[in-house]
C-alpha cells in the first residue's frame, strides 16, 4: 500500500543522515567533519479515518496536517442500537 495522502498527495520525501565527528570550534575544538552520509526517507504522518466521500462513509488514509486543516468531513455519530433477539 502506497504511503500517499488521498487528499493532499503527500508522499515520502528523500533526505540524508549526516554523521559528524569532532569538537565544534565554539567549544574549543578544531571543528566538526562529515564522516558519512546515509540516505533516508521522511514519511508523511498518515492516519486512517472515517470520512464522507461522495456522500458515502468510508475509510481514507490522510495526512495529519489535512485533518488539522479541516479538509475531511467526519460522518455523524450513530445513534441507533442493535435490535434485541426475540425470546421464544
């Protein structure tokens, strides 16, 4: 399953982890040096929520930022109870 927001289209972004060694000049050293650069991925904060889409209630995977912005419409709460089985 793709890690893509169904509303905003946010997906994984590329980045890197930069390993440094040495003491910073501010702390009295001779400066830090890059010793390794490793690739990594920044994943979007996807949440699975119920939403009204085209008049139907269904689960969608959307970014938390889309929920905060109010881009999704949550369905109304159910207010009915299950019928009790008939006693014989």
